């Protein structure tokens, strides 16, 4: 027993380079496993403990519920707690400010009480609560509880605004989302709601929990609450589950657990591949040594033990160090994530332990299992070779496989080709092995390369630094001047304004998009976007299309397209129907007839036509719906001030910025990118261990051959080029394999993420930057290794190299 252990220790010390590479591979594998496990455990534990704080404690919501339907709910034992809320109206402002009432039960179920910064929720009919920024927009910059404010509001778009004096009962905490979007909520009392709505007009949004006797989990909650809605006479389509609460409380983090387990299995697979390849290459060079041990009386079982202990000895330093580093990395990452979340939303969250000792033992066992699996084939291969075969072994395999065709003259290219083809099986096997070790990098890069905060921001502001959108209504019967047709006739975003914008200091470009108003055969007012080829193709690129969405066809035939593919059935039209409506712009109206040939996924318009179709209609108003203003980033401040000054006397517009959209996107996606690219870095290092091992042993084990060739006249420069070319062949083959396998796998991973609404995923594009970075890094590392190793070879004399024994 001691003899085998000593032999294993001696072999590891003798093959220092191989041992170092294996230790590093085991270390990085354990880092990944422990990091994945710790992060997953911390996420599940944190979300489970803080689920009520983050998402409320209600199971779901029923929308548009009447008093009679609430009475039916109260009769049923399946419901435990029931709370009410109701939309009361909207406040007059250039930004949307909604008025709602929530009873005490709903405030508790939704945790809105913790959003109160000072004061109380309204109780009297003349009380109101909201954010300080909301009151500032209404003309009260120093609002505080007890102040009286005059509010102009209305119940709906069919009524005129009315004024009422309110007393501020409370100030709500600010949230980053509301501040960025400047869309606020004002809270009023039950008495106020009942004052404005007669009993027969009142409908509620009902928040509820289910009794403990109702057996439910995250997967069947939606069906359960819809069945209960139907039993209470409520339309099941108006039932909305609290999905995040159910995911973390009723079925704690199963998606996270399954996802972490799947990633861990992938890591183990590729780690087995890398560690096996490193062992395999090293063992092939030591077949004769193992044969001598067999000749001295060692049994097959003892040879297996020898190889097994060589591997496990190398795991002793790698596994504990990997557990420590991986755990520390995940803990720091989670703390940074929580710090960012605290800045994003002011919540008092319960801090939890993110480290599970039993889980770390499982990770350590998984790392050791990875090493054992990687050793299985080498152990089997070495134990099967007889002493005679082992002593005779020259590394060439079958007799005919080691022959190379002779030529009168050999250049560097021919020498490289001859060396690579001498053992085709080993060459191909090495390329495949190295390529597969890079597959995970390519696959994950296909996912992370599409998680792009700038891309996400560009979905909101497609061009330039600023976007000015026309703000309008289509059903404001109380104030027709707010409707689209009236606004377009006034042409607020006219060409004169565009010219003034172009003249602003710092502005480098201005682009516009036109629109029309339309009235369908039922008299409904709708918006019609006018798209040029580039804008048309940009919208089509977003996906979720239906029918024939083609610019040339739509322009040639004068077709019309619907703006929302998910709601096309509700429009009353089907693809292929003829659409008849009256369309108009700033200077007139005309009748339109066209075939509904397709539908975009989602746009800002009800209907869309091409610019060529618009030109054929004979209208000349060219009403502008969107203006994009571009400038250098350092000029954004001055340009914004200039735009706000130009728009001072304008109404019916919304001004947004690319930088604001980017900041909002980065707040939600930045941490995910850090996590993903950190994971890719570790995976890339594991893949490099495989390539480095192959190149090192390829050069070291051919010292004698290289010495003979130099004795016959090969120069140092020729040797360098030959080794470089061999490395390039391995690298190119590895990249090709990784792309052939990794790209489809990555695309499938991306499709899964998009289907499950993962952060930042919308439209797929090939991650050229990540792939080019991988190729460049592999080339740099390969060339550097070739240079370093060839330099080490040249330090020995030709005689020493010819005498070299493996």
C-alpha cells in the first residue's frame, strides 16, 4: 500500500507540468461548482425568506370584481384573506398620475404600508398620499403631511376635469422606476372613492390568499384561482396569479435549483473531458514505465490503484482551495447584488446566510467524482496492457500507422503535414477534445452575448440620444383636443420645430417618423404609423410576426399591417381581410383600402403602412409622430436644455433619453452580465488547461525528433514555424469544433431563455465579439506557448536532445 502511494507521489513530482495543469483544472472546476451551488442556495434562501417583503403575501388578484362577486368569495372556505382596491381616476398632468384606493387588507397583503415614508394612508374623503416628486410636478415642491393641495382630476376620459382641495396625509418613498418614468400613483380613501362612484358603478381589484386546506403549488396555482373565479361568477381571464410569490413560497426556487443543477452537470462533463485528456496524454508517454512495474509483479488492480492515487493526490490541494474561492466569490457577488437592489428599491430585507456546509461537502464530493470519472478510462487502458507490449510500446499504435512518406526535399509546411498525419487518430482526437472543451464557452457566449443593456435601451430609444414622442388619446370624449386627430391637425411637431432642433449647438443628426390618424368603419379612432424601409425592417427584426411582413410586398400592393400580433384577433380582422378606413394628417383626409397582409409583434401604433403607400394616398400634411435627436455624449446636457426650451410652449409630447433608458436597463441587467462573464472566464481557463497540456506534451515528448532534424540541417527559425503551424492547426480545428457544436447549443439556450423571459433577451444575434475574443485569446496563448516551449527546447544542445529519453 505504501509502495503504491510512494510511486504515485513520485510520478506526480516527476511530471510537474502535468500535475500543475491537473491541479489547476480541478481547482477551477471546484470553484465553478461551489460558486454555482452557493449562489443558487443563497438566491433560494434569500428569496424564500423575503418573498412577502418583495412580492407581497397574496396569492393572486381578480380584476373588475363587483360587490356581489366579492360576497360569493366570502362565502367560500377556500379564501382566507380578501382585500379590495379600486381605480379612482387620473390627475391632470403632462405625465400619467393615477388615483387609486386600497383598503387596509390590501395594503397589508401588498406591503404598501412599508412604502410610506411619513404620515398615514388617507382615511377622510379629502385626504391624499403620494410621492414628493409627484406633488412637485403638481406645483407643490415642498409638500409635507398636513399641507393642502388643489388637484385637478377626472374619473375617466369621458368626463371633464374637476378641482378638489386635498390634505396630504402621507408621503410615499421614492422608487427609481417611478422617478425615471415619471409615472406616479396617488392614494385616496375609501370615502373619496365612494363619493365619486355610485354603488352600481363600483368595481374592485381583489387581492386574496387561500386557506391552508387548499392544496396548491406554483405549477397549479393559476388553474386553481381560475376555477375558483369561475365558481364565484368572475371571468377566469381576469384572474392574475402572484407568480413570484408562488415560485418562492409554494415551490421554493425549483427553477433556480434545476437550472443550477443543469449548469453544474455541464461543468462536470467538460471538466471530465479536460482532466481525462490531460491524464491520457501523460499516460501514453509512460506506458513503458507502467509496463516495467507490471513486469516486477504488480497486478492489474495495483496498477489501477496507482493511477487512481496519482489523480486523487492532485485533487487534495485543488478541491479545498476551489471550495474556499468559489464560496467567497459567490458571497461577494450576492452582497454586491443585494447592495444594487437596495439602491434600486428602498426595502428593508432580511439578511440570510448564503453558505450551506452540507452543500459544500456535496460540491467537494462532486469534484472528486469528476476526477474519478476522468480516471476511469486511463486506469482501464493501463491495466490491460501486458508487460511485453508496454516495454515494446513506441506510441505509434498499429505498425502501418507510424510510417511517413519520404521525399527528397521537405519544407516547413510538408514537415508539419507529415507530423500531424503520422498519428491521425491522436491528432483528430486531440482537436475534438480541445474543441469540446471550448463548446461551453461558445454556448454560454451565445446567451450572454445577447444580454445587452445597450440593446435593451435601444429598444426604447432606437436612434440618437433623445426621443420626442407625440402624446395623445384616442377616446377622450370629454376633451376632444387631446385626441389624435385633433392633435395632428394642429401639427405640434412640425418641420419648423425640426429645423430649430437641427440648429441647436451640439446636435449632429435629426430623424423623424410620420403617422396618420384613422377612423375604422365603426368610427373608432386609431393610430397609423408610416414606416420607411429601414424603420419597417427594424420593427420586423423584433420578431413575433404573423403573416407576410415584407416591405417590398406591402409597398407594391398598398397593404396594411396590424401593430400588435398578440391582439390581432381582438381587432375583428383576420389576415387577408380588406381593411377600409378614413385616414388623415395635418392637411386633409382620404379613404384607404388595403389588404391586412401581416402583423408586427408590438409597436407604438394600432396599424402601419409603408411610406410608399402613404405617398400614393395623395396626402401632403406629413404629420410627425417621433423625433430622434443625436449628439455627442458630452453634449447631452446642453442639447437636453435646448430641447426643453424649444418644447416649453408645446403640448402633447414626451421627451425621453437613451442615457436614461440605458441606466434603467443597467440597473436590471448589469449584475447578470457580471455573473455570466465571470462564469465564462472560469470556463475559458479550464478549456485553456486542456490546450496547454496538449501543446506542452506534444513539444516535450518530441525533443529527440527535433534534435535529429536540427542535426540534419533544420534551422531554429524553421523549427519555430513548424511548431507554430502545428499549434495553429490544433487551434483552428478546436475553434471549428467548438463553433459547430457550440453555436446550435447556444442558440437553443438563448431560445429557452427568451421563452422564459430571461433578462435582456429579445432578438438573437451571433456573439461576434465574444467569439472573436475567444479566437484571439486562443491564438495569443497558442503562439506564446509555442514560443516559450521552443525557446526552452533550444536551450539544450542538439546532442542533449538526441540523447533525450521520455
